[in-house]
C-alpha cells in the first residue's frame, strides 16, 4: 500500500457486509442505498489493493484476506465506539463556565438559569464571580457578562445587552447628616468611598479624582461589594450602577447619571465554546431574557 490508509469510515461498511453476507442486507443495517454500499466496498478494496469479497449470486463471501483483517477492523470499530462514548461523556459532564461581577447573578438572573435547567437538565453551570477580566479565548471561561468601555476582541461572539449607566449615590443616613450634592459642582462639602484594584479598570476612582480632592476620598476598597456596603452604611458617597442600585430603597441617587461613564453591557462567548450545541442553545435562551431585566 503506497498511500496512508484514510478509509476509516469504510471499515464499518466492510464489517456490515461480512456480518450480513450481502450488500443488500448491509444497506438495510446501515441505512444507505445498496449501490452506495457496493461502491464503498470497491473503494476500500482499491485503496488496500486487495480483493475482500468473492461476488456471486449467493452474495458477498469474505476472501482469505478479508478474514485475515477482520480482527483489525473490529478493533477499529471498538476504538471508534469508545471514542464516541468518551466524547459524549465529556460533552455531557463539562459545565458551561460563566464569569461576571457577582451582582449580575441576582435572584432574577438565577431564575433564568433555573428555567433553562428545567428544559435541559443535562447541562450544568459553573459560576465564576469576578470583577477581573477572564480571558475567554484562552479558555478561562466560556461566557462573560461584562460591562466595558473597551471594544471586545473581534473573535468573540458578542451580544449587546444594554447601555450601563452610573450615578453618584448616598445612603439615607448620610443624607440626613450631610445632605446630598445636586450637581458635580456641589461636591466640595462631601466625603467619598471608592473602588481601586490592580488589573481592573479604575473608572470609579478616576472620576472621583477628576471632580473631588484626594483627601475627600476617605475609604478605597479592592472589592466592589465592600464599596457598596460602605455607601449603604453612610460612610461616604460613591458611584454605583444605576440598574443595580434602583431596587435598594436605602440609597438615593444624587443627580443625573454620569454620561461620561456610560458603558456597554455585553454577553461574550468564546468561539470554541459557541461550537458546543449546549452553549449555543443556552445563549439563545438566556440572552433575550437577561436583556429584558435591563430594559
């Protein structure tokens, strides 16, 4: 044999003809036309350079060569079956890994996951709450729910969810003691809390530094949730996502949203992950329902 063997799919046809005794019976077993079965046997014989069957009116009788390679063919069949089973096991047990800021995994969002799980109980999820940007292309996660002012990598599957808006908020207890500013120009008598973390965009802190003095920023946190807790506790004013803050009646928005902080709220999917049928089905189900929460 001069060329490398490539007719792996013909091995199954060969075994079907050996076991059934004819191309007609094999065609019924394989679900293909009889002439197609005969052509594929001829193609296999041509590639191997041997005769595998004696043809007569009683059917196809395996030659001595066919009987000699029968065990090898059955080993190929067993390996292919094992491969398919392994892939199916990996596919069915591998969770969809989703990364987002923890606040995005709200009860309303959790309901969408629950509804999808009722439809697809075979699909599981792994949640990776983080403000850090995980690399989807490198396989650090499959799906990201991300708020950003930078364009995403062009290779990522992208669905815009909404425009995220931000505003300055204070607690009711802070307002009772110090009042609230009515505009950017009215910040000089107030104290602030901020978020700053290495490796994460510093938009919150940059805005405060631009419009307030450094000594007015009394506390700086490396976790957004801690900053939010400080705002609610009345330790200072701070910037929050308008949509996430609107359901908290302990907070008061000081003035109109800060237009310069508008960001794109995106659902991003790694191309490799999107090729998985369950990820594609999840994205189709989840995206419109998730977007409806932010309208």
